[in-house]
């Protein structure tokens, strides 16, 4: 199980193991049945990709926070924010599956709120003072260039969604940059954020311009691995069990 969580985690019990396996299994099953979707229950299969991750992170991170603070601590904690981001993303997934055109605006709104939550979460982890390393500055520049190029490429086709999509583009770019600048002890969080950015770029390309070959089979793996990297990578940074074997 340590391989799936990038190392051992504190407060990671049997229930958490089953939640992780449910998430991975549901995600794999959703991808495997992509060619015959939608079918009865496929939306549930998609929702079970992220919903167990939301519960898992709430339990593991919440237990660690209570242990560290000696009990319940007032105010919004990291466990609340990470769980909210994953839950909002799951809601966005459901809207997209039920109707990528009919519910596109609602899905966009849910994911936008998820990115705001992620930005808040990552910014709380920034070192003080903020002194980015060369790698972080390079990655930030690459993300900014990528975002500008993709948004510019799509801009002439956005129509009534021009303002919402541009706002969303700014938000997901800020989310990715905030993950990079947090300087986490492992690269999994910012790698996950970049995969999330790529998956949404593929969705936008298919929705507003020209879908790339095999896009339908690339979006979900990039998206799920992105969310997985963010969630488990954040846990690994905050609650890693580094005690001797």
C-alpha cells in the first residue's frame, strides 16, 4: 500500500486502504468502459473516482491535525479545504458526465470553486518569505506560457463562454503556480496540478476547437492522476510516517 501512497502515512488504517482501492478501481473501470458510455450507473462509477479520495483525505489529515493540536482546533483547517476541493471537483465531474453541453456552466463553476480552494490550500503552505528556487521559477514560466498560448488559441471560438472560460483559465493557472511555489517536500502535488491543467486544456480543445486524436481516452487518466497526485502528495508532505521499518 505504501507504493500507492508514495510512502507510508500516519493515521492510514484499513478503512483508508479500502477507500483508496475503491477510488483507483472505480477510476480504472470508468476508463475501461469509456467506449460504451454513458450507461446506467456510469455516473456513479465516475463519482467514485474522487469521492473516496475526499473521505480519505478528510480522515487522515483531520486525525493528524487533531493529534498535533491536542484536540479540535477552531478555524478552517487544511483537511477542510482539501476535502472541499475534491468534493467540488467530484460535483463538476458529475455535471460533465450528465451533459457536457447542457451542464457545462455548472461544471465550470464547480471546478472554479475547487481551484479557489486549492489556491488557498497551497498558499497556506508557502514558505515565508517566499523565495522560489530556479526550478520553481522555470516551471512557473512554462505554465504561464502554456496557459497564454492555449487560451489565445481558444479565444476566437469561445462565444458566450469567453469571460467564464478566461476567468477559469486564470484560476487553474494560479492553482498550478501556487502548487509549484509551495515547495512541497515531494513533487507529486505540482505534477498533479500540471496534469489537471493539461486535462482541462484537452476538454476545452474538444469543446471549443478541435479535439485531438484519442482525447477522450487521455482526459480522464490525466485528470484522475492529477487529482490523485495532489491529494496523496499533499498527505505525504504533511503526514508522512518516517519512522524506521
